């Protein structure tokens, strides 16, 4: 039977979590579904874990890189290895809610969209990417439709930042240009999707259902520090806006406006950020905000001057936590 859906799982040192993810898929899959795992030269027991599951389940494809190629290339590799008509990009520490496969296969037959986007379930509850509480459809290849969609987006998950919420039509993905300048941005997969939309493959369905459940592995991009994690978002999405919408001011503004919701461009938020950053790091961050997002220079200058207060407050809070 032909494969309709490939779970494309890029991984690195997530051997402790992969078993739960595989079982959550295999517990509800059909002959039309496969699991594809691209291992970015893990140094833990990932290979042993996957080989054990391959003996149990026949439709697990596994390839391990000889050297670490970085997250972005690993995302692309996972889709490259797949055979399905559609690819569900999935973080290797997350897992799948019951009923997800049945629902998504049904949608394939009924809707034939290029992109499906679901909500996610966190420990604190359901995380919605858009400000609507129902399923919805748009054609993002149409400018007015795209702006309407962007006006509903309230977090970067609605702009495809979160892997486990995204299902894409594989042929449309493979037919798009891979811009290798996005390697190292953490958003090469978003570049592919934005390119799909620009190529006319922008039919999207928002499924108001939390199919991915957030795991315990944490955000690996936070390991490089507080500033680096924030700049991944600010720089990555500014580059996407410049590269794809620089000649269309309406889409450009709507696209970048999502960042204001994601990171809450307010005095209170900037002040909290300053408590985590050195004076030099603040300059880096605030330059990105001024140049890329038009945040008021004087406001940020004031925050830099009073940032020692934020450092004291953060230290006091940490002290009383223990």
C-alpha cells in the first residue's frame, strides 16, 4: 500500500524520548503511515533504541549521519528520506495525541491542502497559534487571504516555527528552492514553507486540535544562552520578511507584526530581558529591535540605563526561590 503520511523526525541525543513518540504513533497508525528518523550523529543510545523498535515495527526508516550537520540540514534530510504524500514534521521529544492519524488522513482525502497546521498541548494547557477557536482554511498564495491569515496569527507557531504542528505536502516541499543561507538560522523549514506559498502552494487548513503533546526535552536552542535564543527569532523572521516580502509592504508589515505578539514588545518585557543580559548583550538585542522592528530607540536607551535594577530584582527572585 502506498504511503500517505510520513512522520519526519529529526533527532539528536533524544534516545530517552523516542520510545514514547514511536509508541504514540504506532499505537494508531495504518499501512499508509511510516516513521522516518534522521539522526544527527547522536552520541547517546539513540541508535540502539531505534534498532530495537525497527525489529518490532517494520515501517521505521532510520539514517544516522556520520557527523553533526546542524539542526536545519537535519530537518531537510528527514523530509528527503520520506516516501509519503505528506510529511508531518515532528520534534523527537514530543509525542502524538490519540486520534491524530485518523483525523489527518481523513483531512487528506477531504481537503487536499498543501499545509495543515494544528495546535499543541502543553502542561499548562492547549497552545493556540491563532486567535480563533475553530478549524479554518485559507489560500495563502492570495495576498488578501494571506494578510487575513496573518492578522489572526498571535504567535510564531502560526508562522510555522514549531515543528510538531506542521504537516506539508511533500511534493510541493521538494519542488521549492532550498535557500542555503538559512542553514544555521533554525528556520530552514520555515523558508521551505514560505517558498511553497510563494510558488502557489499555499492552501492551508488550521486544525483547532492539539495533536502534538509537548515533551520534556526542552528547547535545545536555549542551550546557547538567553540572547542567542531571542535573536534566533528576531533575526530569522526579519530575514524571511526581507527575502520574500521586501517588495510588498502590506504583507511585510503583517508578517513581522506577529513578532510583537510572540515577544510582547512592551516596556515590561524589555525590562525583564535586560535582567538576563549584560550591557553588551543588551546593545546587540536592542539594535536588532530598532533596525528590524522599529522599536523606539529612546525607550530602549532608558531601559539600558535602569537595567541594573532588573539584575537586582532577578537575583532577589532567584535567592528566595531556594
